[in-house]
């Protein structure tokens, strides 16, 4: 049912597509690396399955392939970056580097971004800090699909948060999660398998609990982490709101229901309150707090102690954030990345459009 | 069933108690303000109901009433503060002020704290940034009561996160929540009412789902926000873990299962990995990103738009984080703070111990 491709195959094809829409060589290389990293780490919903979506946005004039990405406001520890309508896949690495540079100089760096687009997986950007012995953070707002607690209207995106923390001998701690009970990609998997969703993932258009994974197609909404008020959905709503405000109100991007949709067939919301989509990045030098070796030694202790937590079921040990994605990447870099046949078909259509082989 | 007290009554009594254990006048004033702010805002579990707990910690020699609170490491945008075993109620305001001062200078300030104790409500500290047109953040680790996803062992505290964001004409956005499905205080309410807890709040000592609010007394655990794996508990676990690492691994405090318990009858965990409890504070000047008036105007738009979200039930409008606590404070400052009779009895015992009136 799946077809296997190597990381390099997918990366070079994706790079060639980005070159075809007019990206520079450097931008096409970078965008393809970020995009295919999602497939490598097992976040299939955010990888090459989205390539045709980016292309449709470009066809609709909503992506600028040759952006002039630049800092428009700054202090020693902060900046606002204007993505100039570019691919989030290239705007985000630029902004994360600004955060890292500021952290090098004054201990931490915090960058809010406007006028961008979908940036791939948050974890990729946060992990860029690790090689500098820094803690990295990345978040973004996104197409409004989520109803706040007590609401039947879609007001927020799945607004993910990623935090990457370096360790010593142990692999890094990498949390990367949507602030909803489940990401939209998980619903798509249930749709294909024709299975019901657990309660607490979605509600119907009247705001009633639902287990129908197709609910979003008929006006329903995703639910904030927690699911309902009794189970703490107001906390998931708080998290999604903070991501929205840090990403878009701080920078001057569109927030809440004004966030531009990823799918090109939906019109842009009228009366925009800002420019494009927003992101937020942070970098903190660990030696801005204590010597790096000391910190990393204690992270090793933290990780080993949590990995050895007594499990409920001996067959399912307690995991450290980042474990599943790292193991998936190690497997897929060797044995290949499996793509579903509809995704392969979609990529063949993209190839045909640009007279490329796939 | 409840007895009413004014904010000033509770504050001056609490101040007198802190003076009796040897705090300076300034520390006693501050600690009482922080503690009784919890009662004022309706977070009854974190207010004067805990006073006797602090006193027992002092009696056990685990609180230093005359701490030498100081910065032990810093960069332009960061610091580590050593609380010298003091009340978190005075250590936290000191550290938050350091964060604010650094933000004044370089745009943002980030302070990790070691060798502290329970700091009251996180929201109080985050809100200190508001008067400076800054975004404030506060978090803390706490007594291990929470089992990570797949675990039956208690490894993390309820590890709250608070984020306070200034607006213009609208009241500020103030999120303040435990990273568990429900805070321990909510279980205590159910215990008193002899009611069952919703599923997803607690598990028993073998790791099975439970609705018994007394489960923690027999080796059970609180659950991370999400409740179980299907409902995203791994995300709540990630959040609690990040709070633990920022608060304690960055600073050199005790983390995970080594966090010192709030209750004095439990022994300190053997082989400590750091000193005391840890906190983490942040302050970001909004004009380090865009002009403050512009930012606050857009926050007003954000808040008004979210408040006007179409609700599921007209009788229950969509709330902005901070609404319930602000309304509670406005009511209680005028009509008084109701205390449960067991809490009144507890305070009378504290009063008798120090020959004070209550």
C-alpha cells in the first residue's frame, strides 16, 4: 500500500520543485530540507504530503518565491522579522538564526515573525539551537480550525509549540506538539481508515461532542488540549491563545480567525488585522544560567531517571519527549520513507506540472 | 458554612504570623500580600489555607525566615537567583523584579531560581510585568504527585504556567494553570463533598483509571493535562517536564521526583540533585517588538473578538483567560473572602501558637 523513497530522493525532488516556482538555489535547498525532515521524523502530515498545497498557494499568488526577509525592529534580545510573504520553510530558519545570534550576544534571543506562511514542523526549528548548547523554542499560529472552550466558532489554529533542550551523553529532549487534543493529521488517518475518533478530539457545528473524523468538513471544530471544560480544555485554549499572541500580535501578523488558511481554495479572511501568518522563536544559551557541562550532566540525570520511571505496563516504557521521532528518523534514513499511494499520485501530478521526473 | 473575612483582615493576620517566625517587616508585608492575593482571586487552595503548611515547614527547619536572596550568575538578559531557603512568597517577587529590570535594559529578562519554596499563585508574579507594559511569565516545579504518560510512579508536580499580557482599554489577558487535568485543590473540594472525580484526573497506584478523589492518599497519582495517551496526556507531560527543567535544571534546584514536598510530614527525598525548589520567570517589553500602543490596540481587538465568539450556549459566553479571577477579586475586595470552617479552625490554631488574635 505504501511506496518507499529515500530521504535524498524526496529532498532533491522537492528542491527541484521549489526551484521551478522561482526560489533561489539556497532557498530551495533549505525549504526542501525542512519539509522532508517532517517525513523523516514520522510527522507525515507536515512533509511532502503538503508540497502540492504550497504549490497551489504559490499559484494563488499567496507565496512570494523571492522574498526580501529582513529585521524590521530589534533590541539586543528581540527582533521582529518580516517574511515578505515567503515560504515559512525559509522565513523560519532565518528568524531562528536571528534568535541564536542574539542569544550568543546577550544570553537569550526572541524573534516574532509576520508576513510568513506555513513553516513545516516546529521541532526542526527549535532543534537548530541544540548545536550551540542552547535551548530552542518555536511556535506558530495556523488556519483557524479550533473552537475555544464554550465556543462553536473556529477561532484558533492547532498552534504547535516545540521546545528542544540539549543533554550530554543522552539524546536531546525535544517536545513538539499541537495545542489541541489531536492534530488534524490524526483525523485524516482515521478518515482514510473509516474509523471513529475518540471523544474530545472534535465537536460538530452546533458544539456537541462528536466522534466523526469528518466533522471539520461540515462546520465542526477541533478541540483544545483537554477536550472539554471538565478535562481542562480551558488550559489548551490558553496555550493556543498564547501561541497566537506571541506569533501574531507581537509581530503584526494576522491572529485568531484572521489567520490565512493553508488551503488555497478558501478565500483570505476579509479586513485583515496584520500581514500573513506569524511565528515565534526563542533561543537561550544554557551557560547564561549555569556552566553548559553542568547543565548537560543534570539533563542526562533527568532523562535517565524519567526513562526508568516504573511503567504501568512493562511492555510500554515511559518515553522522553523526542524519543519516537528520533527512532523513526534513524529507521527511515536507512530503510526509506514510506508514502501512501494518494501522496505519491499527488507528487506525480506536481512533477508533471513542472516537467520533472518522480 | 463559610465565614467572611476582609482582604485586609487576612493580610494583616498573615503578616503578623510571618513576623512571628522571624521575617523582616518588608518580607512579612510582601509574603502576606502574595499569599492572600490567591484567596482574593478565588484560588482558595493556594491562599491562607496553606499558611499552617508554611509554618510547619518553618518548624521543620525547611524555611529560612531571613534569607540572603541574591543573583549568583547573570548575562544581560538572564540570571540565576539563589533563594537561600526563603519563602517562595518573597524569593519570587525578587526574581521577577530582576527579570523586569533586565527587560528594561535589553528587551527581555529570564530568571531561573534555586533553593526556594512554594511561591503562592503563579499569576501574581506574572502580572507584575503588566504595569511596565511587559508580558510576564512565571512557572514553578512542585511536590511530585503526577505520573507521566505510561507511568505509575509520581515524577512531576502540578507545575503551573502563568502568562500575563497587557491590553489597552480591555483588562489584561492572564492565563494561570496547572499542567495537569485538574489541580490538587479541585480534588480536595470533591473529597469534602464526597463526590467522584471525572475520569482523566487521577489514576490508582497500579496505574488504572480511577474516579476516587482520595486516590493520592493510597499511592495514586494526578494525570498530566490530556488525561491519557488518546487524549494527549503526552502533551501535558511535555509541558510539566519543560516547567521542571526551566525551573530546576537551569537553576540548580531539585527536579522531578527530587523536588521537596510541601507537606512537612514527608521526608526530603534522599540524595538531592540540587537545592530546594525551582522557579522560572520571564519579562518581555512589548515595545521590544512593536510600539506599545499599537500592540495594546491589537490586544484589545483580539480580546473583543474572542469574547464575541459564537458560544455553544448563549448563557455561557466564551471567556478570556483571567476573566473569572478578575471578577472574583472585584467581588471579594468588596464583600469579603469566604473561608471554609476547617480553614478558619486551622488559622485559629496558628494564631494560638503565636499568641495572636484571629
